[in-house]
């Protein structure tokens, strides 16, 4: 099986909705893989959920390095880093996007999402040539061995 092209990955990030992520557990430090939805808003990739505590989010807050596993239109394991979105105005802008409509249907108001939902931006690591049509943002590279091990999951 050959690796997908950057164009196939970009297409999946634009059109797919379901992925797996592998995070490092915040309590015992073991890899944890779950299925989750993602959305693209203004050329950026986000992972969120309905309001409440989530283990995956606690894991991300402890160690922002994770693996984003594409599995619908193409298969690829993409090392990534999470940027938790905590600014209220930024959260409002993201949650107000039309692609977030399903989440709106799960709460009484958008304010419930803004105040109580986990929300991260996905920053992809080391994708040769970059991804077409996606915004990118430089992030700090891992500096210690444990961070590098986590990225190789």
C-alpha cells in the first residue's frame, strides 16, 4: 500500500468527517486511540465535542502531541499537535460556522458550546510540501525524548 499524496490528504481533510486520534493518557501515560469527528473552518482543522469533560481533551492538555488517523477516503497517520482554543471570541467564531450545525442541535444555545465544549485546532507536523488549501501555523518542535516517542505512535 502506497502513502497517500498531499492532495489526497487535503481532500480527506476537506471532505471526510470521522477520524481516529491517538493521544497519550494523562493518568498512566499509555497510548489511547478513539474515534472522533473533526471539522474544517476557514482552512483550519478542529476537533471538538459536546459540552462536558472528555478524556481525550485531558490527554491533549497534558501532552499536545498526538496522531490524527485518516480512515475514510484515504488512510494516513498524521503526527500533529493540538492548540487548545480558549479565547471566547475565537471559540464563538469557530462554533458559529455552518459546519458546526450538528453541535448546535445538541445544546440549548451556541453559548453552551462556547462555555463548555472541548475545542482544539490541529497543527500538522512534518508533512512534506505542506497541505494544499490548508492554513498552516508554525509550532514549537518537541525537544525531549518523551515528546518524540509520543509522536511516533
